[in-house]
C-alpha cells in the first residue's frame, strides 16, 4: 500500500480432504433382550445380571442405565362390561320368559274363574224375580198382565242360564308342550257344576214357559157369550155369529196347548170339551129357534158346569208345577252357592 513491493504468495491453495470413516456404532445391549418367557414381570435384577455376564465390559457398565420398562397395568378385571351387561339381560330375559310360560296355566285358570264368577253372579241375581214369576204362573187368579210380566222374567232367566252353560262349555286355552295343565284340569268339577246348574235353569224355564203358554192360550178358550134360554129370531142370528167365533177361538187355543206333563190330563179334558162345544152350539141354537126353552136351559147348564169344572181343574196341576219349580229353585240355589 505505501509503495513497497510486496511479494504475494501464490494464490494456489492446496486443499487436503480428509476421508472420515464413521466409527462403528457401539451396540449397547438392552435389558429386554435378556428377558425370558419364564421370567417374573418386573424382575430387573435378573436381567442386569445376565447383561453383565454377556458384556464383561466395565465401560459399558459405567455408562449403562436401565431401560425404562413399559408400565405394567395390573388389574383384576379380565372382562368387558358391555358383554357382561348383554349376557345379564339375555339371562334375565330368558328367566322371565321361562317364568311367564310356567305361569300361563295359572293365569289362564284365574281368567276362567273370573268369567265363571261373573256368569254365576248374573244367574243368581235373577232367581228372586223368577220365584215371583213361578207364583204368578201357578196362581189361577193371575190376569194377562201378571202372566205377561212373568214371561219377561222367564226370558231373562233363560238368557242367564244359557250364558252360564256357554261359559262352562268354553274350551280352555292350549298350553305349550311340557307345561303342566294341572291348574286348568282342576277347573273340570267347577265347569261340570256350572253346566248342571245351567241345565236345571234351562229345564225349569222351558217347563215354566210351557205352563205360561198353556195359561195364556187356555184363557182364550170357552169364552162364551151370554146364553139366554129364549131369544127372538134376529137375536138368534147375532148369537149364532158370536157362538161361532167363540167355538173357533176355542178350537184354535186348545189345538195350540203345549204338552206340559203336569197339565196333560187337563189338556185331554179341554180337548173333549172343545169337541162337545162344536155339537153343543148346534143343539142350543136349534132349541132357541124352536122355542124349546127347557132344552135350551138344560144345554146352558151343561156347558156352563163343564167349563167351570174345567177352569177349576187347572188349579191342581198348577200347584204341582209350583211345588216342582220351587224344589228346582232350591237345588239351583244350592249349586250356585257352592260355586260362589
């Protein structure tokens, strides 16, 4: 810089490149490499001993640090709650299903008993009215209104008896295989008693109904007009029409009388008197036309006496019907009481 000549070194720079050979990696043994399947978990002292024997190098030991072992989680639970929960639910469901099947006979028997009790109670409730109807039917002095009321009562009684019979005849439900039917089989005596009670009522209603029909029909028979011993010609004509209607009504009524055993003899007598009435009217009208008052009076006395006798004769069979019906009612009440 100050004018002095400066010798400069050759700009050529020699670069020496050293080839570095990387040191061989030092392999440090790890404890887990010395672990055996039969070792106890967490026993590091045995692993250290094996490591020492394998290396026999103090330098390795100087720089050795134990590997951090993976934490071992010790738990007494070796199951999963969702699986256990599902298993418990299935188990409880299965037990409930088994119990439900086992309880089926008991539930069916209880349901049947409840139906039976209702039918028996309904049947029992109409017995007092039926007893009154029996009295009305058996009383010869009962009028048409009394007999009509008895007819309504008998209809209700018949309905309850038939309901009881149908309820007793209902088939019991079927049970699955291997399920005991003892509870249902135990209902057989009850069902038989119900059927018997219903049969008593149905028979009673049928015969009382026949007696009632007999009385209603018989009331239309032998309803004769006033019978004079003498009459004018125009009066005879009018009387002939009235007698003809009475005879026709009598024939129709007697022909429709039911065959009630207690009234069978009375029916025979009624048929005989109805046949006599056909001939009697001809004889009576002839006596009036000829002015034969004595014969007419005799004929009047005859028919009046026979009709009165026949009317009175119905009292005895009606009493027999009442006695029989009362006995049947007592038997029926006893059976229904045992079912309550």
